[in-house]
C-alpha cells in the first residue's frame, strides 16, 4: 500500500512541477495558446490525482483539503520509513 501511495505522490509532484514550469514559460510567452491548453490539462490532471490520493490516503496538506479527518490520519513522519 505504501508503494502505491508513494507512486501517486511522485506523479502528483511531477504534474505540479510541469504546472510551475508552464507558469514560468507563460510569464514570457503569454500568447502561446498551446502552452495555455497544456497548462489547463495539467491543472485538471493535478486536481484529479490529488483527489484520488486524498480519498485513499488522507490529505496531502491542510490547505484546500476536503477531508474531515485531517487530524485523525497519521502524519507523513508517523509512517515507518520516514518518507516525507
């Protein structure tokens, strides 16, 4: 189970990186409609992956979390292996 959770976290981090990279690119290329469409695609993918993770493993962060049980789930440092 922990490997599946870590795999999902890694996918979320990769998509977040792509979003930030596209934001930086669009700061200097604001008329690139293909990049804007790609950004929208990654934002939708991020939202979907985040919701999937939070439904299965609990909230990733306290900000914007839809989970009622933020404080009842173990924190990342409470899991064995120390993978935060």
